[in-house]
């Protein structure tokens, strides 16, 4: 039974009481006698109304006290309804703030999407411009229209290298934006650690030889398979190794160690050189790893790559 129904039933005794008063006023006059059945009905109605009013009043009172006990914060008030009213007002304010917060988050998301779209357009325009610059540079260096002296060749080579580097950075910037907004598909599967690291190590060893840096790697054979997207994970490791090599001094030695870290994680550490600054390639590597439940940590002593292993799937079905 609803509370409103109970409260309306609480009015019934008053109605019956009014009818009884009218009846007694009529039959209470001189030489008038109330019929016996009227008196019986009046008594039964009065007792029934008393019981109904008592039960409904007790029910409503208990429910009000119970609700007030949950919402009472120790602040004063005339009765329990004050505490309930304060709680309802607080809930209304909280809901309004939540709605306003949702609107602000939606607006922020829209602004971020607009900014990402503008950045994508800008990067596309810059990429087109870089490609337009690269073509004449290639023609001048590979099929010059006239003899070039040594200084001219060096300047053109430097310009071409700078244009190629800029093109690489633009591609990385575009991919970082795509990863951050969830536009890059991630297909996770188990893969052996040696197989995962083989392409990245091959590229790094070639770069290390050109820079006069020694690269030593150690992969524990007991390490479980990594649970990652092989393509994105290999790109992240390649980027991290490349940044470490770019800052290593000629004649130095870099160490890459891969082993199990705990029950469900794999740790890859790159040590031996100065700590790389947080550059665009490292930001892209970190974003690629986070997209597959991995992590990239950059401190003063090492670059650490944390990857989930296939045991993660077994412990978290």
C-alpha cells in the first residue's frame, strides 16, 4: 500500500466521526431515540477507525524515523522531515552538478575532437609540403642539372635529411593523435619475447654500428609469452631503443634485458646510456603500450617497458 493511500485512509476516522456527530445531534433531541443498529455501527466504525488510524500513523512514523536516521547529519531541525528535506535538497544539487559536469565533459570532448581534427589537417598539409620539398632535393642530388661543389652537395644532403626527419615526425604525430583518440585498432595475441624483440633488435644493431655503440641484449628463456599486439609493441620497442641510441655516446655500451616481472608481467630494461628526454617518439611509444595494457617508464637510470604476459589472461578471465 502506498504512503499516500495510508494518509488518505487516516482521514476516514474524521469522516466517520463527523457522521457520528451529525447522527447524535439528530437523534439526541428530545423524544428521539437512536436506532440500536446505528449505535452498533457507530461503535464498530469508531473502533475500526481508531485501529486504522493507529496502524497507519505508526507505519508512517516508523518509516519517517528510519529514513531520517539514514540521512541525519547531526544538524538541528524541528523534526525528522527537516533532515529528509536537507538530504533531498542535497541530492537535487548533486544531480544538477552531475548534469553540469556531464555537459562540461561533453563540451571538452567535442573541443578535443575539433582540435584533433585541426591538428590532423595541419599535419596533412605539412606532410604534403615536405613531400613537395623532397622531390626537387632528390632530383638535384641524384640528377643535378650542373656540377655541384662539395659544399652545395653537403647543404642539399642536410636539407634532404632534415626533410625526411620532419616527415617521420609528422607521421609519428599523426599516429599519436590517432592512438589517443582510439582510432588505432589493437589486436592482442600471445607472442614469444624473442620473436617480439627480433625486428627491433635488428634495426637497433644496425643503427648502433653506424654510431659506434655496442648493443648487448639478454632475453630470459623462462619468460612467458607477451600478450600484446605484435606490430604496435615492436614499434614501441623500436622507438624506445632508437631514442636511447641517439643519446648514447660513441664507444659506449647499451644493455637490453628482458625477463619476467612478477606473475603476470614482463619487464624490458634499456640501460647504459644517458636518460632520454621525453620526446615525441617516446610519447608515441608510451601511447602504443598503454593501448595494450603496457607501460613505458623513463627515469634517470633506464628506460623500462612493462608488458602483460599470457598469464594475465589466465588470472583475469
